[in-house]
C-alpha cells in the first residue's frame, strides 16, 4: 500500500534526503518549506526519477499558526498522511543576551511551536484510524545544555522530551513517535549557523546516511535514534552522565568557540 509522507524543511539537508528515501519506496510526498524555487525543483526531480506523486506547500513555519494552516490545507485536499516527518529547524551561535531576540523567538516558533501544532493535528488523525508514524528530527544537542547556542539546544531538548513522552502515551494505539538525534551533519544548517567553522563540526556526518538511519528507525517504531556522531561527540556523550555539569558546560562552549 502506498504511503504518503509529509516532510517539513524538505528543500535541503536531511529533509531533502528523507524525501528521496521515501520516494524510492514508491511513496507519495507532501513537501513543506518556504523556498518555492527549491521545492519546485525538488518536486520535478522526484517525479522524473521515481514517478511518485509530490505535492508542495510553500509555507514559512516561523509564522504564527503556520502548522495549523498546513494541516487544514491538506485536510481540505482530502489527503491522508501516513508519516509525519518534522524536520524543519534552525539554530544560531552567540551569547544569548547579545543575539537578536526576534531571531531566537522565530527559532522557538519553528523548532517547537510549529512542530507541536503539526504533531497534535496529525496524531489525532493517526490515533482515530489506529495507524501512523511520526519522525521528529531533534539533535544530540537535546542531551546537554549549549552555551553559545542556548536557545537552539533548549529547543531540541524539548523536542526529544516531548517525543519520548508521546511515544509512551501512544503505546498500543498503532501510532509511534521517533526522535532522530543527529550529531554534526554536513547540511546548510552548519553553514547558515556558522557552526561549520567550529570544532563541533570537525568531521560532519553524511546527511543521506543520517536520513536513512532516521527513516529506518521510524519504520521500526524506535523511540530514539542517535546518528552521525563525530569522535569528539561520542566521547562527550559517554562522559556526560558522569562528569560534573561545570566540566560539560566548559567543554561544549569550547567546542563551539574554537575556529578551524
């Protein structure tokens, strides 16, 4: 049976790779992003390569009620979504008090509020019919506080905590929620945020491999999926539960400060 996947932030990076992965299975797609040119090009490419049905929705999910607007547009078109993949998100570096507040509030709107809206609406439909899968693209940043990326790390901590709680609430309903937690990955995120010039991005993971691991984990109904950790991130993840918080904070700050 053909499955329809809704992917946010589908115009680049992990979202784009997830679109290709799902299209290869013969599945249909609804792709959401704010870049019309990129989405239209991807739509044409996926149709030509895989012969799949691809609908695009041009929407800036940093806008208030954008998630609800996307949901209602899909309902109006009588499209049944099987997989919800909340991938859209952005970050940014710098001391919190020196950053532009409006930018951080937009980050919260996209990384948290739009994700919560879409999850609420689609999970309600999934539970009603007893079937559906959700993949939330979080980050290894969810596991630790992030000096110099305070807001971004906090948003990802929310995403993972929220997703894990839902996975238990939904046990036995036929609906699963998976949190994908990539390490530093070679995408536009690193370049736009400036993180690509730091030690944290010393050996970024391949976006296609991260996307494939996340997609597979979603199909299996796994709760969490770590992916693409660099050597330094693996060490940090291992010592985090045992080291004093002061040491962890200092190390994370250093990793985000040192320029290649």
